[in-house]
C-alpha cells in the first residue's frame, strides 16, 4: 500500500550531497513529495527531511539506499513514531474589499499571521501539520488565492534524539 | 632565489603522487592531457628517485579504466587510472559504471580545469563529479590543497571497504600547481560514517544452521561477493562439511573449484541445466554474496519458489531488493561463515546429489560436431585442457563470454575476470593487461569476440610498448553473435545490423593478424579444427603478446538458454 512517509536524513554538509540524494531518487524511480534541507546545530551536518510516497518495500529500499551513501550519517524513517512535524506556507490572497474581515477571522482561527497588507492583496503566513494546512488552503479558496509557497515539511521525534551515531 | 622555507614546500601534483605511493600504488594506467600533465610530470620525478611506481601509457582512457579493473579484479587491491579533464574523464565513464555494477575497487584521478574557471564552460571542462555521481561509491572534487591528502586516503579506504567500488577524485589544475608543506600522517577523514561492516547477528546464524540441518535439497548460490570477501576457503569448508551442491554466478566462478564434483556449473540464463534444476527444486537456497540479478533469476516469483532463502551480503540494500529473504544477514560473508561453520553438524545429501548428478549426465553442455569447422565450444574445450590453476582469463561480452563461462573451469577465485553486470564489450584486452601487470608470472588470456575485440583494439599498442604478454583468442564469427542469436530465436532471423564482416567480399574481415602485425605483435589465423591445438600451443608459448584469430561459424547458439523473464520450465536445451 502506497503511503506518505517522513524520513529524516543527517548528512555531511559537503559538495554535491543534495545532488547525490536527489539523483538517487531520480535514478531509482522513487517519488519525492517534498524535500527540505538546512544546517543543523553542527555546521558540518545538514538535516534533510524528505516526504516520500511509497509502499513498505519501496520505503525499505529508500532507507537502505540513502544509508549506503558515504555522506549519510544517519537515516530515520519516522513511520509509527511520535513526531512533531511542521510545514510553513505563505499565501497571497486578494479578497473583495468587503470580505477582508472574513479572511482575518479565518487566519485567526488557524492561528496564522497576516505578514503583508496592501491595497491590492495580503500575504498570510501559517505553520502546522499537513492536515491543518490543507484545511486553511481550502478555507481560503473563495477569497481569490493568487500565490502559494510551501517550505516542505520538517520533523523531529519527540523524546529521543536523532544524531551522530559516533 | 628560493628561500629555505619554499624549498621544503611540495606542489599539489607531487602530493598526489606521494599519496598514491603511500597507499601502495605500484601501477597507474594513464593518458595525459592539459589538466593532468602536472601529475604526469610529478610521476617522472618520483621515477627518477627510484620509487616503485610505474605509469603505463594506455591508448584510450577507457582502456586505462579497464586495465585498472583488471589489476583490481586479479588482486582485490584498488587499480588506479589517471586522465585529463573533459573527454579524458568522460572516456572513463564506461569502466566506472562497470566497476560499480561488479563491485570493483578502482581509483580514478581526473584533472579538472582551474577552480576559477569551473562553471564557465572552459576548454575541456566537464562536471565530472556530476557525471559520475550515480555510478561511483563517491566522487570528490578537491577544491583546496589542504584536503588533497585526506581525500586520496579516504578514496582508497572507501574503494575497498564494505562492498568495493569505484571512487573518482577530480583535481583542478591550480590545486595541482599550488604548493604546501608535505603532508604528515593522515589522522582525519572527511566522513564520520564507520566503514566497517556490522557483525553477523548470532541469532540469525543459528537460524541458518537450523535451516541447513533441516534441509533435504540445499543449494549454494555463490556470487562475486564471495570473491570480494575472500570467503572461498570457508565456502569450500561448508561444502565439504555438509555436502551441499553448488551453483555459481558468472562472477562467482572459481570460489568453489570448477573441478569439484559438487559444483554443477554456472546458473542463470546460459547456465547449466543441472544448476538451474538444483535451484528450481531446492528446499533451501544459500545465497551468499549475490544480488539476484535478472540474468540469474529470470522471472523472480518463480525463482527458487519452494525454497527457504538465506541471503548473506555486506550491502544492506541488496537484501529484499529483488527477492525477499527468509533469513537475511548484513555482514561480511567470510566472517559470517567463520562463525557459522562451528554451529554445523556434518551432513550428507546423497539422494539429492545423485539426482543432480543424473541431470548433469543427461544434459551436459553440448559440443556440436561441425566437421572441420571450428566451433567455439571445441576451441574452448581444447583451451581448457591447457589452463593451469594460475591461468587468468578475461573476456569481452557476448556469445564467446558465455561459452567460456560454460566450458572453462577455474580452480581458484580471481582467475576469471569478466564484465558481468554492465556487460561491456571491449573489456577483455585492457582488463587482461591490468591482470598481467598484477600477476607477471601468470599466463593471461583474453577470450574475445570480433566485435568486442575491436572496441579496445588500440590497446595492442600498450601491450607492445609496455611488453605486456597477454594472449588474445578471438572467436571470430563476423557477427554480433549474441544479438544475432536473439534475432534467430525471437525476430525470425531478420538481421538488423549484426553483421560486421566485409559487405563486399567473402573471407574474414578485418584481418586481425595484419592489424596485430601493424602493432608489431605476432598472430595467427586458423580456420580448421585440426589446426587449433597447435595454434593454441603456439599462442601459449609466445613470450610476447599474441593474437589468435579463430574463424568460427556464426550459426552456433549459446545453449542452454532461459529466455529473459522466463523460468526453468522454459529452458531451451537444444
């Protein structure tokens, strides 16, 4: 059964490391839903959070193939784990002037922020889990959404630490 | 004026060579160009100082890559090849991809345009690390001289650790030209990952021992991983202790001696009937150092359908990749078997062995009688009588390769060097050169096809210039025989660009003996069966390289054959 999985990969922050991982997914025909990458508290390490669509067998291969790269320090598949996951989105909407207040209310309900406001449109920032983001996008649809940008998901396990095994 | 402090500095190119020597490099296969000539200059400087380092000038970078592979496959030590940037490096792509597929440790040093010019489409610039990234264990771009000695040290460690493979080190020209203090002992690595394989878990080994104890029809399926791990001794001990029949893959040949009564031949598409029968009927398959390649398994669901599968491999990603293992162990094979052997009771499987002996007797590899015409099978049988346990054989790719795998017997690992996974034509001659330089005392024979031979024929010049006495035996049928065989079987014998002889005249084309002579290498052509024995003796007695052109009929098919994606039940025997 194909499901959405979140994988966290700790990698050496070196030349070509992102290309290697992106290339691996392309070469082996794995599907990436989203990929985020950024430095960790250790400057020499980056963390990639990759959301993939895969069945169990493919997921096993993805994890093993990622782990096979020398630049990979650790791979964690978050399936079945208690994790915190967040994604940030920016939405630009252009409601009818008389409906601006409705938009403000929706943003408040979802605990978002209006980060830009001008006579033509407004930009909304909101973070949350996949479900929450889907809900606000749906809620704002009637208000003339002009642009949408997503950061991709980042995640962390509650309690235990994903780190350098050495 | 050179100041005292400048005097003690070393150029990057000298650091490259110094690092290679430190890692134990004795031979570099190379072809110079603008971006690598600094390193070639540095090599002449160490040669002058009497270092045991030899640069073998190949005639094409692909030849250099395969020569490095031949060296590595014959010894297990990394082979080293040096090329310039751009086309020099892209010519290495095929041997690198080949080394990745067959897990061969090679180090490819490539020159690169100066760092300031990278990304500006400079003359002979290619993004070499980008091109080779998916076909290497790792590809380094050395941007600073500081990292150079560490990178080379890491490259050698990586190439041979775990599952071996190719590593590319791309070095911009300004890094080669800049100077630094001589490197001291290397104590750091660019990676924090441990390169040592995990220990085999005791529990899993116990389960394997129980499975072996319970089996009535066990079969060993042994591959290239057993060669890489150096596990021949342990596998042989297992075969003796528990009397388990053995099927070996194309890359596993020689792990269990070819003459061993419990060895039933190569398995897979062109394997023996007995080996394929054994796997098909097995109740336990001991898959050691293998990757369930499609040329071995055919239709995956049907492969060893009724057997319990034990899979031991050093590469975790091989487990459950193509076929699910009932018992999977990620560990070094030699280490696993060392621990497994004491857990086993002596055993016998007389009835099973008798059954397989019967199949082998009834359905051996067949040598057709074609009168005075020379069949490939007949030549190889005659050659086989002349092999010693030290003889090394390389091949091209195609019918001649499969015939050789069927008809030659190898008593030791690392005597049979062939391009398995990638299936690269043109592998044979340069790989033979590398093997010969690694094993100067051994006889090294390249068994080639007329198609494959022409793909790296220029290396005859290297054989001549560097006095590398490899023998090339060409099974010359004027066709791309394996493709022609598929045309015969599956395309109504319609020839679609598989004839490579002279379209105008009859008679063999090209004249390989004349070409060899052009390279100042002796040769002989034979067309009749009765001449073959004498010609083989002449070839083997030659002190130099030698080209023996054997004219064979193109109608011969490699059989048995299990068509692609089919099962043992679809096997074509005659």
